[in-house]
């Protein structure tokens, strides 16, 4: 854990040990999580993360059908889910 200070422009410097431990390069996503911030490292090359994720040997129609089936399964799963919010 580190206590950090903002500079006069509101910038925050993440210590080198934390950047190395979290593999933070140049870009991060900062998410407002209500009472705290989440800092998520972003890859310097987003396509590098996807390397090998797609099997492009399959025909486009088959890839599209797989995506549609996956979306249908996800949608059906969400229909069964009941979410109750506590507004207090």
C-alpha cells in the first residue's frame, strides 16, 4: 500500500515498484467505483492480446454463427437472473 499525493495539476505518479508489479506500461483505464478508483493496466498493443484468440481458418459464416449462439446463451442466462437493488 502506498499513500500518494496529487501534483498541482491533479496528476498522480504511480511508484515504479507498483507499475512493474502490475505490468503497467503507458496507459491505464481509471474507473470511478464510487468511494474509490480502480486502475486497470491497458496493453500497449491491444491486438497483441488477441493474438491466437481467433481461428481464422474457419469460414466467416461459421464464426458468425458461433458468435450468435454465444450471444443467445448469454441473453438467455440474463433473462433468468433477478437483480434487486438496495437504494438506501
